[in-house]
């Protein structure tokens, strides 16, 4: 499964040249959960894979918010996000993997970089219905390879929006880049409702009508005022922490 998907669907033609082991399922009895048993099993498999000359240890599963942190904590990186939900589970498939050899690393490094490069666009297209908590986890785990950094002109645009000097339509490119940066930073804690609004509007590109319903407001203009007020203190803190000025 892993080399086939990476080659045929993700376009990595060299993927079938390597050797793989795939973890199909890990089952931990209830009394032993949350005690490191699953981590110990994965680590033992990784060690055995290295001894056996395996290049890549990976897994494929239906994406849920409780599974992503586990696999990431095992030094596995997201490599491919499926485009459609599985008919039986209702989940989108995810492939995670880690290198067990130099050849495996040579393949997985560019695969992961391209995953991060494409992620934000994919979330605005085929995966625009993905759950918000999964979106933020994927952004955080791909933080090092995401594109579209915030620049000083973005800061000027954000301040102008926050002060009511610029409409939201003119500020949306900067709002997108700033939202991407904030949501991908594990050290940033956002109000849960604001986090949902930023994800739905600027990452998944949902229509304003959905944002209005999410906020229980009456219209897009009221939602714009709510967003402006919610962002003011965050923008001030953001600039002060980086020694920036709105002047």
C-alpha cells in the first residue's frame, strides 16, 4: 500500500524501489492504555526494521484527532492526505512514515516538504470539509515546511484592518498568512471560537454564511466586526513580542 500510494497517487516514482513495513493496527487492552505500551511497540518495530534492512516504517489510517498526535510522537511525519472520505469509516485517510535508512530519509524528506507545501491549497479544495481540530494538528506537524510567511506589509494590513481603516476584503491575503502562522505554532493558544473561525474562513475557505452561523450572528458585517475586535489584542501582542511597530 505505502509505495503504491506514494508512487501512483502522490507522484513519487522512486517509492517502489525501497523496502517498507507497514503497521496495520495497534491494539492495547484498556487497562494498559496511556502507559506507553503503544510507543514501546512502535519503537521495537522500528529497531527490528533497521536490523532487517527496511527503508521506511509507515502506517495508513482514518484521520481522527486522537490518532495524529500519537503517530507524530513516534517520529513519524504526515506524507499524504487522502482526497475522499472512506465510505465505511467516514474518515479521510492519512499516511505517516519515518525513515529507517539513509535511502528512506532521502525519499521521505522531499515527500514531507511537498506535503507541507501543498497542504494549505489542498485544504481549500478537496479537503475543505476536514474537521477543524485535524486541520490544526496537520498544520502544526507540518509547520517547518509550510509556505507563505508573514511579512511587514502583512502586519501593516492587519493593523489597518484592526483599526477599521481597511475592509476585510483588502486584508484577507494577510489574514490568511497570519492565520496559517498562528495555527501552525504549537506555542500559540487561541480562543477556541476564534480558532474555529480562522480555520473555517482562512484555511478551509468556507463561505461567510458558515462563519455567521458558527458565531450565531445575523450577517457578514457583524461577523467582520466580531473578528476585528477579537484580533486587536492578538495583533498588539504579536507585534510587541517581535519588536514590530504599526507605524
